[in-house]
């Protein structure tokens, strides 16, 4: 599943697929059970991600405006742009 540029709340769940969230604005709730993977790319929102496998995060701005909670049984990978200023 791929959601790009959504300006409304997003709630997704899967068991064996990849969830990709790009430039969403608003509340995001995504859950990937069993073998699902979550990819998130953005710079704002209130984001809750939970995966039984892995999560990939790509912060696109110098500061993340909002909150992000990412829990995974396997790696949580984070890609930060140069000069990223938010703490986590």
C-alpha cells in the first residue's frame, strides 16, 4: 500500500505487505503484522508506526514538526538530512 501527500488522518494495517507513507500531513497510524514492512518519509505529523518486521524512516526537513513513535521487532532505520535539528 502506498499513500502519498494525504492531508487527512491515515490508518492502515497489513500482515504481508509493505506500507509506504510519503509526505502525509496529519495523524498517521500504521501497523504491519507478521511480515509487513513500513516506510515513512516526511517532516511533520503525529505518527504511530508498529511493525513485526522492520521500519524505515526518512526525515525530509531539517526539523520534524510533531511526534513520531516507531516500534519494530527488527531494525528501525533512520535517514537524516544534513543539519537535522530535532531531537529523538
